C-alpha cells in the first residue's frame, strides 16, 4: 500500500437525487444545486486554494489505497462547503476507484 502524500484528501462519495440504482436518468442534483453534469469534484474553497487549482478546472482523481493505479479523469472542480482535507464526488462515476479488496 502506498502512503498518502501531503496533498492527499479523504474521499466522500455521494448520490444525487437523479440516479436509480446505478442508472443515471439526468444530470441534476437539486439537493446541492448542481446542474448539467455529474463528473464533478466538490472541494472546499480553502482546499482549492491550497492545491493551486481553480474552480472549473478539469482534474484527475487518483486513489492512494493500493499498488494498482486507479484514477478518474475529467472531473470538473466545484467549490462546495466541505471540511478541509475532504473531496466529494458522485457514485457510480467513481466506481473505477474502488479496489477489488473493498468490494463485497
């Protein structure tokens, strides 16, 4: 297992109000005021500044859990009220990050 670096964040996975099981019927999350897409990465404004990225930028999220590189690219950075040290994104969009050892 790789030790997370100083820029590592804790991942929170979310469901929007539109999916049914793992099927997306729309790209609207009225609970969080997000419209138009689900390939977003929600980050606190403080973390955006710390990581020297900008809102709207597309990034790649890489998991630091095991020896196999798991990543999801093309996530749009959006400022959101989250605790520092955390990042949130939608499931099932982040399914490729799940390690086989975590799947039940």
